[in-house]
């Protein structure tokens, strides 16, 4: 019996000890005793031996409510909710009444699976059986409603509870935290302490998830102080949440301090939280160092670790690290874990045009592709200009009846926009309408740009009219569309309409406005918009805004002001800014400054052919033939080849692409024959016009 009592008091008994007790109970004939059998049954469920527990349950001659509750709880803890629901119904059929422990277990399963309708049925039973005022049942009900997204219903249960324990308070705080209600959550914390209930780690963890903006930094410090005062500073859940909160409040130093202070009690989530914090603050060097520390310590990393560190390899300069990471993932046999392979696809897709082959290779080798896999490859292909292949992948999704969402449609419409394939774009639009995806903001934005690039600005406006206008996304798209079509006045009208309707302006809105001002020559107005960004709207000018402002002044021939603005930039210029400035120098004829700008541009992008072409064209303009020869020699030394321009045309739903002296098209003989025929006609027409002009001139002279 001593062994039985020790088994009952153990929270997690060993299976060997449990089996020995079971054998002794059978040998001594005590297994027929309900208490003995139920205690052993409870041990088997704690060891997740649910099959053995079921066999013993069937052998118990006199089952009681506790026996049924143990089996229901065992199924819930094993993740087998359906079986637990069957057992609950069998329990009722055998004449046993559910009690607070039955309701607590079954409601936990309902909450984990988000089965609100079943939870409401259990709520009816709770009321019917008179347990609605029981703290254990009511807390479980409260937690179920909160986790099923019915926070107001949870609050009604909470208000009716005559007695509330820390579980009740934590559940309602977590519910409102999930809803994002900062003010009410902290009111509940104060009320909890007022009622004499001591907060624990389950109280502060959801609260800290709400502190995700810079304005909450002081509040995060106050919560941290309270945590330390209550002696919860060593609770893993709390300091993990603190690391994330400090990071999202913009203070990576405080996050590091918390991490350093947890050296003796870290878990994998702690490491992952700090890793994510470094990457969120663009501290890739520190993130890679932390990852190597995890490697040296032999920590068993999870999918989140690998996907996080992979996200730090998106920039082109980190692609070598990304490939090393890919090799490590392959070595550990994790390449076919869908979430990890999706991160690799995104990494290669964002690392440059030359890495798209690697992205496609990872995608094709995936055993299990989900919607993120398809959307990642479609987005990468469309952003890198591989539009024809993007069409093929989208068509394959359609043939295989794969689920399409707003990201699939927006990426494909971007490809239609790049190639100006109106008919295919209209078909994608029709499919989006059929699947009711047109109303999504990213799809409507992509539709606006697609119709604009295809030359049908009227259809772009129609797409804007039916789009959601609560955010700036659709507004920005239609403003870019009108700017592209040279209708800058309409862009400014839309800007003021946005202000009137109190749509929140963002940095992209000002890129559209500055572009429009540049295209229609509103220099003074554009300069005022640029200056008012931070002063009036709290939007700090970014690199693209400086590029637009430089273009604005450059088009007006105000080179000195352009140079002055360039010097005042608060950050080092990127290739986009330098290329814009180089174009301004070229149009204004300042070849010396152009050479200086081009030198910096070639340092940034030594393999970009357009810079060499632009410089060569400028030298040709000023008849600097020696400089042209130097440019050509430099291109040969660096193996830079001028990429020929492409043209394409859509005929009967098929896109045909051409470049100069291209012989790859299957009908190239017919194409060149037709081209010669058209050339001859043009030449004949031009010579005929010349003869008519000569005759007309002679007649005029004879008249004179």
C-alpha cells in the first residue's frame, strides 16, 4: 500500500514503477478495489499510455466518476479530443453525473481545438448541473470563451463568478490581451491585486505581448520592476516575454540585459527570442554570433530557429552565409520541413536575380508544398522579372486545383503588369472575382497597377472604385497609375482627398506625390511636400524620397540645388539615388561631377551594365572617344556584358518575347521575312516622300 500511496502523490510516475505496482495489485487481488485501480489508471494516463489505461478501465468492476474523469482527462492531454467527447457521452449514458473536474477537462479540450459550439453545449450542462458558480468550472468556461475569441462572453462569466482564483484572472487578462486592449488589461491587473490575488507568470506573459511599440517602453520597465519585486524574475515565460517586449519597444540593449541575466535558466524559446530581437533590429552580425553560440552549446534547435536565422540572410551581402546555412539544414535532414524550405525560398528570392535558380530548385524539391511555398515562389519570380515562369507556376496551381489567396493573385497580377499582358490579366481578374478575392487590398492594388501598365487607366480607376479605401494601399496604387500616365494634377487631387477622408498617409504616398510633381514640373510644390513630410505628417524622408526630390530638381535643371540636397542626405546614398543623380548630371552637361558619381556607383554595383552604358553615352555626347574606349576595356576586364532589351507581345493567350538578333523563336524565319518586308515598305515610302518633296520644292522655285 505504501507503493500505491507514493504513486498517488507523484505528479509524473515512472512507467517501470507503475507497472510494478500494477503487477503487485493483481497478485494481491487488490486490483478489484476501485481506489487502487483508479490510482493506477491515473498513473497510466500521466505516462501517456492511453491504450493500457483503456484496457485497465474496461477491467474495473465498479467504476466511479473519478475513473471516467481520469480517462477523459487522459484523452485531452494526449491530444485526442474526439475520444474524450465520446467518453463524456458514454459517461452520461452509464448514469454518471459530470462534476467540476469533468467540465474542467472537457472545456480545456474545447478551448485547445477552438470548438465554440461544443463549448456552448457544455456551458448548458454546467448551468443545468448547478456548477455555474463553481470556481473550477467557471474558470474553465472563462478560458474556453477567451480562447475561442468570445472575450465579451468570457467577461460575462467572469462577472458572475462569486469567487475568482488566479486562473480566472489570468484567463480574462489573456483574453483581452489577445484582443489588444492594453488599457483594460492593466485595469484588470490592478483589480486583481486589489482583490488580494497575487499575479504569477501566467499573468505577466500575455500582458507583455501588448507592449510592442516604442511608446510602451516606460510601461515595460514598470512591469519589469513589478516582476522583480514579486520574485518572478527567474520564471522562464516571463523573461522570454520581456526580451520580446523590450525589442519591440525599440531597446535592444534592455533585451540583451534580460538575456544575459538568464544565463542559468534559459530554454530554447529564450535563445529564439533574443535571435529574433537581433534580426528585428538589423543586428545580423550579433544574430549570427548567437546562432554559433547555440551550435557550440549543442542546443537542439527547432524550425523557428532555422527560419529566423535564414531571414537574416535576405540581403545580397549575406548570401554566402545563407548558402552555408542551407548546407547545414541539408546535413541535418531538415530541407523537407516545409516551413524551413519556405524560408530558404524567400531567402534566395530576395537575394538577387542570380539566386532565383536556387529558389526554384528548393521549391521543386519540396515534398510537401503549402500555400506559403507557392506564394513565395510566385512573389519572387514576379519581383525579379521572371514573369513567364510565374505564369507557368500559376497555371499549374490552377490545373492542380490548389488553393489561391490574395498573395497568389497579387503576385501573378504583378507579372501581368510587368509584361503588359492585358488579356491574361483580365482572366486572372475574372478568377479573382469568381473566388471573391478582388476585394482584398493587395489584389485590388495589383489590379490597378496591371490595368495602368496595360494602358487602360479607365479600368484601373474602376478597380480603385470597388477597392477597400480604409488604408493607403489602393490610394497609393491609383496615384502611381495617374502619375505614370502624366496626369499629375489628379494625383494631387487624390492626395488632398485622402487627407479629407482621414486616410493615414504613409511614405509610399509621398513617393507617388513627389513623382507626380516631378513629371509635371511642379518643382516648388514638390519641394514643399518634401519639407512637410516630417514636420506635418511625422514621416521621416527615406532613400526613395531623396531620389524623387533629386529627380524633381534635376528635371528642372537646378543642378546646384540637387548637389546641395545630395550632400544633406542623412545616410549614405544607395544605387537608386546615385543613378538618379547621374542622370541629372548628364542632362545638365556636368561631366566632371557625373564621373565622380559614376565612380561611386560602380563601387556599389560593379556588375551593373546600365552604369557603363550611361557613361559611354555621355562621353559620346561630348565626343570623348578615349573615355569610351576605357569604359569598354573596363567592361571586358570585369566581364560585364550589356544586357539586350526585350520586347514581347501577347497573341492568343501566349506571350512571345524577342530581342535583337534573336534566333530562338520557333517562327523566327517567318518573323524576319516579315520584318524585311516591312523595312522595304518603309524605305520605299520614305524615298517616295523624298521625291514628292523634291518635286514640290522645284515647283515652288519655278513659281518664284
